[in-house]
């Protein structure tokens, strides 16, 4: 009607939307989630190391360990929430556990490399890694129990309550 005021989606916006939707579909797969979290951890550890090496910012020696443990906790929460949409929880559980173990190993090696401090000497970060690992297992278990309860409630036929 008004010519230039008609809203037509631009082709590059449509392409970006399709690329983003493909990426988000891949994020349902635990190894992809772990790879994204590992890339973020390596980027932040590298940035911290670079800022410290250039004397731009004073970075604590255990900075890399804090980044690794924080992003492992992020993976644990994100993975547990995304497991709600999993078709087969057993397959998702297995892939999640193996991805978490790989992520824990890689972030530990990267933190050791960037800080020069092994996990045994990284003060309380060894215990933080243990607590995050136990928390990850608890989160996954809670989500599985919630799914079972919801499935049971959906199958159950609800009638009006009995009067006593």
C-alpha cells in the first residue's frame, strides 16, 4: 500500500535466523554443549593470561581454575535443563556423563597450563571440582525424577476427591 514502508524480511536476516536455529538444534547434543563451554573457558583463560602477561591487569594465579570450575557449573546447569527435552534420557545421560568427564579433563589441563599450578596445589579448587561433579549428578537425577513424576501424573486419571 505505502510502497517503501512495506516490511519485507531481508535475505541476510533470514539466513542468519536459519543458521542460528540449526546451531540451537545442535545444542541439544551434550558433546556440542561441552565443546561450546570448553571454547568459552579457553577464551576466558587465554584472555586472563594475556592481560596478565601484558601487565594490563593483575590476574590472580588461580584465575584459570576459577574460570574452569565456574564454566563446569554452567555446563552442569545448562545440560540438566536441556535434558528435559531429551527423547531418550538413558542415551542423553550417557552422552552427558562422557561429555562432562571430557570437559572436566580439558578444563583442568587448560587451567594447569595457563596457571602453572596443578590441581593438587590449587587450594580449594579440587574440592570445588568434586562438589560441582556431585551437583551435576544430582541435577541430572532430579530432572529424571521430575520427568517420571510428570509422566505418571499425565497417565493418572483424576477424579473429584472423596469426602470423609
